[in-house]
């Protein structure tokens, strides 16, 4: 059980510009969410979540990136409804074992542990999707990123779809226009694509997600010519072409400040040191490249805009009221 009196982190004031953004944003104005949704029914909620995330990151630093990625993968597939957390059943093949998520998404046990603690204090009160949304925010915050206020009151979905996850989630080897189209279908614009890609300032990727850049890029028999030569050599040592056993080895998405949420990701792109094709591809479009340059020089604007885009992300396709349920356990329906 969480020690609620432990002074892990101080209270954070809500920035005025975020309040103005959230009040004016059309997606948010149509929801039944509220900053104080659990103020009376589960007062210790945010502290329980933050302590749980803090403990998880303390045990494994890259868990911050894992929780952020989990939230993105949940919201991007048919909306933020915790469908990603559902285990397969005899009647349903869910998202956990889809191609983008299998042996790739981590942190399910962190959300399960936080949910168990919340249930002890506030039984059948807080949805798993609200916990995941708060956990993603706190993962960024505890890694040095910007705080943003989170409206609450989402409900958990009743189904999940492996097919939807395979089709809707962006791939690290897709062309930028395909990725942009997937973002646009969720209500995002190019700025959101560039800003949310900045999540790759923390975390790691497995060799198989970028290995073709190292030896046989697009069937050329040569490495990706856009890849920084120093980074190329390091990655070839980490992921040699002759050994399939290294496909699951990890390389940092940002090798300079690996665990610090900052704007180094954009500086890496300018230096041709983006790890994934989908990251470096941002430099191949004049519109996105100009934004990369801007954020590489303006760290405060990146963290501010990232927080604003995360607010948009957390409100994609949400369920409220009787349209969903509050699961007792995040991996199964009640």
C-alpha cells in the first residue's frame, strides 16, 4: 500500500495559459470531464498515482518512457479508454499482442499496482484510463518535463481490437505522409506530429525497429545516408547484421540526455542523429523541419507545446457517464 504521507513531490500550481487553453479547446468543451471530478470521491488519487509512478521510475528509469508510450498507444487506437490494458479472452483478441505492442509496450504491472492501491482507498470509483492519463503526465513531470492539469472522469472501454491497433498505430518505418495522415484522422495537425514526436527525448527502441537503416536501407545494400556516421558506427556495434539474437537489444532514442525530458531530441534531428526513420523524416519536410529547428532553440516552448498536445491526446475518443465502466481490475471487464 502507498504511504500517502510521504512527501515525494510538492504541489504544482496550474499554469494560467493551460486553463485558458482547456477552457477554449473545442474537444474539451464537449466533454463531461472536470479537474475536480474525484475531489470528494477519491481525494488522494493524484498523490497515489504520483507516488506509484515515482517508485516505478526509481526501480527502472526507462519506465517513464514506457508509461508515456502506453498512454499514446491506448489513446491512438479508438480513443482513450484503457482498451490497451485488457487481456485477451476466448471472445476477444485485444491490443496487447498486436504487432506494435507485443513484447514492446511495458508497464502494465505499474498501472495494475497503482489501481490496486486506488481501490483500497476508493473502491470502484476511478477508471483505469484516468489512472493511465495521470501516470503519463507524472512520468513526464518526474523526468524533468512540464506539469499540465488533467481533467478527469473518463470511463473504461468494454472492448479492444488487435486489428485496430495494427492499422491505426504509426510505424517507425512509415513515410511521414502516412504518419501525418494517421495523426490527422485523430484530430491532430502537423504541429502535434512534431511536438508529440518529442516524447522520444526519453526511452529506447529495439534493434529491429531501426536495423534496416544500418546495413540495407530500402534495399540499397548500404546504410541510410542521412544517418550521422558516428551514431551509425555505434548502432552497428550494438545491432550487428549477422546476429538475429540482437533484434530485441535496446538503443536510446536520445543518446545524449537519455532519461531527461528536454529538447535534445530536436537537436539530434538537426545533427542527423534521430534513431528512428520516422523521427529523422521530420527533417525531410520543410514545414516540419522548421518546427524542429524552432524547438531545438526554444526548450521552454517545446515543453509548453508538448503539454498542450498531450491535453489534446488525452481527450481523443473518450467515454463518459454510462458509455463505459470503471473496471475493478484493468486487465478485465467487471
